[in-house]
C-alpha cells in the first residue's frame, strides 16, 4: 500500500490520543447519525459524508468499541496486526488481510486495537452495488453474491456476516487496498476509479470465496435484478405496463412484487435512478441545471429540486460548488 496512506493510518487521531491517555472510549459519531436501541445503538445512513456512496475510515485504536449495528453494509478490513470482534454473540478474530462483511442490522462490538493493529471500516450504500454486474453474475451460486442480492432486494440474510480469510498479497487485498489508496489520496477522477474498482472487488470475492450458498437465487430475486437493470437502462421512458407485458405478469401483481422484494415502489425506483443520473451530470459537467432536469426525464422542476434535496441532503447548485472545490 502507498506509504503516505500507511503513515496517515498510523498517525494518531484526536480520539486515539484521548483514548490512550484517559483509558476511555471516545465516541466520534454525532447524535444525529445514530439511534439508541436498548443496550446498543444503530449508526444511520446519514453518516455518508459528502453524499458519496462509499465512506472509509480508520477504526480508532486503544479502546473497546461498544455494541452497535448499521443501516448500511460495512466491511472491516485488517491491514496489519489483529482484531477481535464479538459479532452476533460469536467471537471472531481477524488477522492481516482478513475482512468481514457485516449485513444491515448486524450487531457487533470490537475489542481495543493496539499500536500495530490497523483496521479500516468501509461502508457503502446499495447504490454502490452495480446492477449490470449483478445481472451478469446471476448464475453464480456463491454466498457473497447471495449476500449482496439480498441486501439490494431488502431481504434479511440468514447469515448476518461473512468472513473472508485472505493471505496478502492476493487479488482481493490488492484491489481493496487500491480502493483505500484512491479514497485517501483523492487524485483526479478518484470517485470514478473507486466505483469501477468496487465491481472488480466484488467479482474477485465471488471468484475466490469457495463456499457455495445453500440455495440459488430465487426466481423473484432474479426477476427484480432484471427489472432494476431495465430501469437503469431505460429510466426516461420506462413504465410498469410495458414491463408487465415484457415479463408476462399482471401489472398490479408485478407492482406488488417489486414493492415486496425491494421495499420501494416502481415509481420510487425510477425516480431514484433519474436522481443518480442527474447527480452524475451535476457533479461532472457544466451543463445548466435546467437542462439536466429535462435530460434525465423530469418534467416538473420543483418536484426535481424537492426529491434531489431529500436524496442528497443539499440542493443541486450547492452540490456542484462543493465538487468544484
């Protein structure tokens, strides 16, 4: 891994300095980004900083991290040393090169890391899971693939976490560490490279994780993946009636099936795809906002601004200014 990134990860954070000196846990999650639950807390989606689909942070050393869960998928990756976690009441020890996939709602706590134990937390939203990739990988009877399909479909995984034992260097660790480097170094086009590397990372995991899933992807899950791909490719003109005819289903039945499998209505999925396309144009081009609104298929400007603000927590012009900086 890049020496500058390694040095940055080894450098004490403010929280680490306090935890080391005062021998106590220092919480760096704001109250607005978490929800208290009995004897634990849940970290909310609002933690995604700068409205990016992926967020990487070093896990602070020198103190136990209390029991918690997330509204998103998290990967813990050990760069050096070891890490011991209590995951769903099971003791898990990770060594350099190992990683653990934690599903939405998976409860875990982390024992204090020492000086030479470096672990990073990688969190990403379901928007980071490439629909085209899922469609192409449908024939893979692999537990990693099943895990991601269930996340995207809003289905609870029976297995709430997956451990990948990885000897460095390997294809998996090389790709993952390249993602970490790109994230911290922030060279030009880093976000685009990270997005592409994520797909390669998932593919390498599926290729190298040799434990097969007990059950294949269900017909309904397969159908939803195909529909999501259709929405991604034809978001401007797609409608539920045409989809129902294409797949041979009753329109109302298909609408209910989509809602059941994804926890979103068909209209919500189309609007989300339009917003994703609009966001890409806003942050990577100088095209006028009004032109972008029409280009991605919105007919009502006020409706677009309302949905964009709700989805990205800021207005389009403010987002563009942030990316230009």
